[in-house]
C-alpha cells in the first residue's frame, strides 16, 4: 500500500513538471491554429500523440525487464542532470542574469515563424503548420513521458506519477481552451524553479536508492531534499542579483 508521504510528492512533482511542458506545447498549437486554422493544429497534435502512444507501448514493457536498482540509479542520474540544468537557468533568471521566459513573446515568435514559412511555400502552408504543431507536441510530450517514468521509478509509483501528469494536462488545456490565448499569467518561471528543485531532489533520492544507501527518514527524505535545493537555489539567485548590482 502506497503511503500518502510517498504518493503526495510523486503526484505534485509530476503535476508541476508536466504543467510547464504542456503550457509550452499549448502555446505552439495555439499559434498554429491562429495562423492557419484549427485543422492543421488538430492533425499535428493528434499525430504527435499517436507517435508517443506507440513509443510508450513499445518501450514501456522493456523497463520492467531492467533490475529496479539499476533503473533507479540510471533515472536518478538523469534526473539530477536535468534538474540541475533547470535549476541553474531558474537561478540565473531569478537573479536577473537571464531574461524571464515570456509565453506571450514565444507565441508571437512562433506565429511569425509560421507566417513566414506559409508565405514562402503557400502550397504546403497547412502541412508546414501541422508539422510545427507535431514537432512541438512531440518534443514537449516526450519530456512529459520522461518525467512520468522518472518520477515514478519505483514499483507502484507509476500510477501516481501518471495521474499527476494527466491532471496537469487537464488543467492547462481546460484553461487554455477557455481563454483561447497564450497562458501568460501562468507563473512559468517560478514553476521552473520548483521543477528544478523537484527533479534534483528526486535525482539524489533515486541515485542513493539505486546504490543501496538507505534514507533515515524513508520517503519523507524527498521533501527534505527538494526543500534543500529550493533554499540553495533562492540563496544563489540572491547572490547573482547582488553581484550584478555591484557590477552595474
């Protein structure tokens, strides 16, 4: 029986991390639908989801053949690499060294790129727009699948992880379809900060479990690790901000 202490951080991590990817995918699909209409956006999205479903059906069962310790170690290292990368960018953005991600600007940029491609090749405009939706959904969807598999890298945790990701998809798409505009009010930069800490915390946890090292607090250690990375990230962002202020 999975405890609340185990399921809660799994669902939360999958939800927040997946929500960031779904917001970015929605922005691309929305740009396609605005520039070229609903048909290429829907067809491109459906094709990408079909490819993802086939890939999961083909490769998902193979994961069950990997020894759990080896899988946890592999996933832990990958999560730590990705998590620290996300956290680094989040720290630099929070500190002012990098520009904040602007979903409205991303929407305008994607729309303009589709218009340029459509004007240059009018005969294949809908196909190009559909491919833009396909590539966007496939890329972000692949990351969502990776998040679900990585966060749920222990027997019995795949379902809570998948539920968290499904919840993120449902919430983001419901809000996006209702508003029919880029989700500029979503605190994406803050979410990426949290996601970086979540992935890094899970990465350390799974890596140690894969090596056979026990955690004194059990699954509660995940919350402590995530909190530690958040505190360190906030401290580093403050340090970056102060250094930039002195340099200015």
